[in-house]
C-alpha cells in the first residue's frame, strides 16, 4: 500500500493526500476559504487524472 504521506513521483512535492489534508491558519484579511478549497479540489482531480494516465502508460516520473 502506498504511503499517503509521500508523493508518488520523484521531484513531486505533494501527494493528493497532502493537498486534501492541508490546513491553513485563519487570518484577519485572509482568502475566502471556500474559494481556496474549491481550487484545491480541482488540483486533486488533476493529480488523480495524471496518476491514472501514468499507470496506464507505465510512465514513471
């Protein structure tokens, strides 16, 4: 089983789990948390598509 805390590919800093579980501190004049979460969800989807395509082609990055 893949370690959820490690990125799957060499040179990749974050796994899907890292992005999903990232917590940011609250700031008085911070970003809209819903907007940030929606964007991170889209990044996770991209990672999942990328990982799936690499598994199908056997590419290792």
